[in-house]
C-alpha cells in the first residue's frame, strides 16, 4: 500500500530541526503542534519565556526534541546566540519559520510618528535580516533547508493610513526574495505566505461574509507550511503564496 500524503510529510520531517520564531503567538502555536505531530524537533523562540515554556510543555515532546528560548531577534548578538543554542541542542538546523509580526496604522504618512516606521522596520525587516544571518549557515551546511516568512498583500498594494506597516512588509519581502535568488542550487528554499488577517474565529462562522472572507486561519497557513517543508516542494523558491482571497 503506497504511503499517504500525510505519511510522506511525516517521513520528511522526522528528525528535522525546525525553528519557529514568534512561536507563542496564535500561528506559532498551531505550527508547533502540527510539526511536533509530524516528528520534527522544535526550537521555540519568542520574547515571553513563560508563554514559551507553557507551549513547550503542552506539546508533550521528549526533552531532546524541544527547546524554548527567549530572544530578541532585533539584536544580532541574541539571534546569533539563539542559533548556536539550537545547533548545539539538535546538532543541526533544517528550517526557519519566521512568523514574528506586528502592526501599526490608522494614520497618514504626515500624521505617523517616525517611531511608527522604526518599529515596523525593526519587527519585519531587522528581525528577518538577523534571523536569516544567524540560522542560514546551518541550513547551507546541510545542503537542505527551508526559510518561510509570513507577509501581507499590503506589501505591494498598501492601503491609505497603513504606510509604516506596508513599508516594513515590503522590505521583508525584498529581503526574502533576494535570498531566494542567492540560494539557487544550494538545496535551501525561501518562500513567503501572504495573509491579510490571521484569525482563528473564521472557523466558527457558518459561512464566509464580506467582512471575513479574506481572513486566513492558522490551520490554513500551517497546511501550506507543511507542503513547503516537504521534499515535493524542493523546487519551489521565491514564491509569494496568496492566502487571502481576492484583492478588495
């Protein structure tokens, strides 16, 4: 009997070491549970040690398969120390799922404070930059790896009064797409998943409405991540996968 798709994914992720940054958030939590079930070893990164420890405990993984570490990825020295700790724990790093995020908006560019833009650049560009610089050498050493980030359609089609966020996401996309070109022939891929709004509540609604039809659930994103982590996605790199329905 041939293996099912889920069996194939499971075999691919067994003994893989996957880093989830922003692990204690809604999407990170779902990713951690799905990947733990598929046999991956997990490095759970974030800024709240109590939430990370609670998540690690809820996964019921052997101690050898999980690491929870508080880190500020906007600081290069902390990102480098985290990468060293993950590699030291598992002996390898196979994937970086960078789902750190944040939003600010509601003001025109004339009204927005410079600190708003600085905050968005820090959360979306600088954390991405330092995370890639810290973890990518380990993926390259394997000759196999996956880098995945969550972006937004606003990066290329910004709305009014959302400039700092759109600028931050545009910078993150440019970083990731540049990386995908530089990784050609290495066995490491780099891809983006685009979501307008991540919200688990949509699952509880009986039918999509105009107000929620562009919401994306963590489970939908997780399913796409599992595919992009698989061997079958080895030729997919530099993609921006839209997961938000049509443009409004």
